[in-house]
C-alpha cells in the first residue's frame, strides 16, 4: 500500500485548503521551514498545485501561534483546563439539559477529529447540537442529494471531467476557487474539444476559457434548469428506460413546463443555445458550487440540476453526471461522520429508530437524540437568547463568517461559557473565549480527509506540534473521559479512531447505504500510516459508481425527481437598499486568512477588501475608481475599495468575505448578509443580500508600510503581510492636526528619527522613520487616494532605503509592480515590460519567458487582459 517516493526525505500529505484534495510532498527545511511540492502520484492533482498550495511553506511559522491553554486570558496547564471544560459542560447539562450545550465544528478538521466530536455530542452528551461551518458551504447539496438519491451521495468523479463532451459550471468560479480542477477542464477542452458553459451572474476568470457564459440574475438558477428540463422533454432526450424507476418524474416535468425564463434576465436566444448544447452532447458534467448552495432556494437549485441528469439518465456513467465541488478540504469527511446537526455517522439517518439504535449499540452510548439539533444560524440564535449556555467552537471563526456577523459576535461574547480550539488566539472568535485550547496545525497532525469526489487521503505530520498544542481528537477525548466516559474515549491515536469509524460504516453498509469503508476496518497502524488515496465505497459488498442503473437508496430503490419552482431571494429590495450583494472568495486567500494571510505573496495580489460596482451605478452615485465606498444593509455596514467593472450587472455588487477584525474591521462583509436560510437545508443565503452603496466621505487617505504590526484607530484600515513586515491602507473622517505625533503613535516609534514633508494647505504628508540607518516605517497621506508604487514601498522596511518619500522606485531599479502571478511572484510591470521589449504576443509566450500562468493557471485571464491592453496602446500609437 505504500506509494513509491523519489525522495525518502519527503512526507506525503494533503493540501489543507479547498475540496479538490490535492496531494502534496513535504520536506523539512531548517528548524521550522517546510518545502512543499505537488504529489505527481495523487489522483486529484497529479502534481499540480494552486497559488495557495504552492505557498503553504510560508504559512507554517510560529508567529501568532497559540502554544498553551488559556483560561480567561491567563496561561493554564492542560489538566486544570480540561477539567474546567468538562466540569462546566457537565454542570450546564445537569442544570439545563443536554440541549443547553453545543459544538460548532469545521471542515478544516480531520475525519478522526470530526468522528470523536460527533460521538461525544450525539452519543454521550445526548444532543444533536453539533453543526459545522460546512453548513455555510454545501448543506443544500446534502439536502438535494438526499431528496433525489435517499443519501448524500456525490455521483461524479474527477475522471468524468476528462471524458466529458460538455462541462457546465454553475455558480462556480472554478478558475479561482478550485484552480487545479479548472486546469483539468481546460486540458479536456484542448485535448478533445470539450465545450464549456459558465452559468454565473458575474463574468469571472472562469469565463475566460468558456464557449458560452450565461449571466443570469442572482438566484434564478431554478428557472434556467426548469427551462432546460422542458427542452429535454421537447427535444426527445428523455431516457425512457431509466425514468421507469423514477418517482416524481411527471410532477417535475409539469413544473418545468410551467416555468418562465423571465426571472433569469437571459435572452431567449442565449437560453436556446445552452439547451441545444446540453441536448447535443450526451456526456455532460454539471459542476456546481456556492452560487447554487448559498441560497434560500439552494436545495431546489440542486434538485433542478439533478432532475436534468436523472431525466436523461446522464448520471453514474463515465463523462457524465452532477458533481458538487466543496469549499473545504474535509467538508465531505464531516458529512461522512455525521458532523451536521441533522445527520448520523456514516450516512445513517438520525430520524430512523433502527439507525439510532444501531449506532447507540455500536458506541455503547448512554443516550441518543431522536431529533435534529440546531443548524448553524439557529444555533447562534440560541446562543444569543440564552438557550445554549456552553459553546465549543473548533477551527472556525463564526464571529466573522456567519450571516449577521455582528449579532453572532455579540452572542458569543455574552455566552455563559465559550471554548475555542484553534492554532491562534488572534481571531475575532478566539478573542471572545473563556477558554482557549491550543490545537495542532496542518503539517503537525495526522489523520484523513475526503475530497469532493469521495477520495480519502491521508494528512500526515511532518513535524511535531509546538508548545502544548495537541490534535483536536485528543482535546475532545480528554474532555469526554473527564465527563465520565473513560472507556468510550480511550483512544491511542488517529488510526484507532479511523478503524472504529470504518467498522461503523460496515453497519451502514448492512442497512444498504452508500457509505461503506469497512474494507479498511482492519488496517494495522502501519497500514494506516502507509494508506494511499482511495475512493469510497471500500467494501466487499459494494464498489464502483453509483446510480448508472437507476437504483437509489430510497426505500424501494426508486430515484426521485423533485418538482421545483423558482422563487426570488429571501431579502427584498427596498428604496433604502436597492442593490443586490453577492459575496464570495478571491484567488489567493482562504476563509478568514488565519493561514493564507501569513504568506506575503498571497497577500500581494488583492491586499484590501473591495466592492465590484458596475460603471453605470458608479457614475450615477458619483463613485470614482479606487475611492472608498460605504455599503450598508439592514444588519450591518462596511467600507470597501471601489473596483468599477462591467463584470457585475447593474444593480449588483460583489464583495469578498475574507477580511476580519484582525485585518480590516470595516471589511467584515458577512455583517451585511441577512440570516435568511433555505427551509430544507438551513444554509444561509450569502449571495443575495440587499444593500445601499454610497461614497465614503473621507477627510484623508493614507498608505503605510512598517516592519512591525500596526493596528490603526481609523474609520477604515486594511493591513496585509509583506516579506519585510506589513502594508496598510487607511482612511479617516478627520485628518490629524499633527501628522508626526499621529504617525509615531500609529507605528509605536516614539524615538525614531523622522524625515517628513508636510503640506498643511493641501492636507498632505509624507513621513519616514529610521532606526540604526534602516527604515522602520513610512506613511503617505493626502485628501484623495494617493498614487504610489506600493509594491516597491512594501519591500523597503528593514533596508537602508533612501528617497523613500518620493513613493517611487529609483530609475535604476526595476519595479515589478503589483503581484499578478502569486505562484511565481511575477508583477504586472514585469509582464508589461516583457510584452514591450520581447514582443510577446500570447499568454503561452509570457509563460515560457516568465513562468507566469504556468502553474495553477488562475492568473491567465489577467495576463490575457494585459496583452489586450498593450495591444490597444500599440494601436493608439
């Protein structure tokens, strides 16, 4: 079972970012450094890595790490801390019942961690109040799968992308959010002419390689896929043999035929082109992600897509089928162990008495809840109103990421007892905890994860955890033992937990369910350590693909089509809030940046929160490019940098969700998102809030660089890591009277030598501070956004910089400009210079000359835009 290694010093592991589940090879370099490269033998990526995976070695330092347990901010020993957690949870349960406590867990946890959390809460505490941040990511897919198939089964595989004739990407900016998969899609296009359709309200980087883009209105996917189902019927593409075993076929078709295309805002011609492509190609793969899931109609959107594949029998066979791509590395593993409040381990059903009894007997558990627990949004409402009095948050930052995030933050702050397990104390949520538990990080812990196509891979430690940090399963097992269940949680390591999980899956297989890895239940510790990637199921009774023959996991074995009808997003427009707010990810950052934000090159591409605004809206509102705007909703406010672009539709804006109170307090975008949820899945609608947009009335704007961290006290600030320290954008409603005194407080440089140019009449100031001949910090301020060579300035702290106050690179030094290719740290100016001097005329030529765009490829659309810009300039000359 051991895969060959060219270098015996490398350790095989799995990337901790998205659900693609790329294999990585790790090697220690020095005391704390790690070299990372893609694993050429891993079936998810075959050696490719995206910009985030390539920069993993820059994110594993000890800066900011939580190295010891803390109780009320004071370091404490493990024994007393764990006993306190056990005592407080036990006392709360005794006084108020098991539903007065809750766990909020994470797709960043390993399967073994997830399993212990689910066992402790559901089997021994006796409540189903355990939910996960994956509720915000793929709960609608889980619900849609269960309605159609009877279980949460992902039918598609990555190999289907290689064999498809048509790939439809729905609500998925695959080029930025799952770059390695996107490169696989583009490779299929190059090799076999695979056609690509993108269904997305925004024109994203993914559209660059597409044959057709359908810019539908936000939230209208059901109307589009109902129209497709009607066209399937009219075009004679129904698989009559397959649909004989389908329940709900006639009702779903009737609903589709009654549907109107008007809600999509698409032209009839464009919709007909899409339908014709779908009907013409039997091998169709529909890849869908958060644009589908994060909706108050998310489950219906999923079923509208599934209906089209079921009606045509295009499912479960090579090159065809629906494929949900998950946002987190172990969202799938969490689903497998029952990490959601409405599920049981191994896809067993919490509402099924036989399933509950089987799990309870297997665990020898004292009790088992017979109803679902609180899903994420409702869970934090229960924290707010006092129904939940003890809360344990693991590897998540709900004070930032939940909708109506300000209210969630206040609820956690007011909770009677809050425990947070994390690798750092410096998150919005960790700062609210009574108890902090230091957790082992990626590269320090061992276990397994499952990616988006059901492939189980190992994460392996390449170094010891620092300080007192311990794996999450150990935290929970120790608390479980102290709460009175020593035998149930007497684990020696992750291999033992995995074996137990695999054995329980055999019971699920005995009930005829899909998730069965009982073939791995007898692995020795050595075999577990050597385990290579394997796609489930792994059992003698079952293997291969699902649903090709039309058999489902519903009682009676019939597949279900679900009649669905379009309904508008839950949040309604009002005169005060005329815009629709769409939120999402950017290319080089991850979640709330506790890992990716440590990498200077990942932070260089887009260094502050922003709002994409259509030019018509910007002109009407008096918003100029690169100025600041204030965005307000019924639940919150944000200040963001304006990016004026026709990539968004008039009346809509897009803003990323990564910034926090640690990096840009006024950029916490989920504070603006209403806590509206899908009635079936409980997933919040994160892409269709309503808001207002207006220019931000700033008295001054500033840019700062510093060797040391800075935390300004201004209305707007956003900071990012650099190789030499930090950079920050600032703006305030009132300009300082004394720029030097203000800057010394900002940088905490009371005695440093200062050089400055201050023009009080114009309201501008430029200051540089030096100690020992080296630049410590610099500030550039003025009444308007300042044109500077920011990336050059960011490289100066700690150097013997001269002429800093010019804000520009000396004529004899090249200025690479803003980072465009994060994989190889190639700047915009470097590319433009190569285009001009070397006459480069294609993305491929630039890649050959500079390597830009040759790794994950997610910057290729931006390189193409530079080529277009250079061509226009040449034509104008």
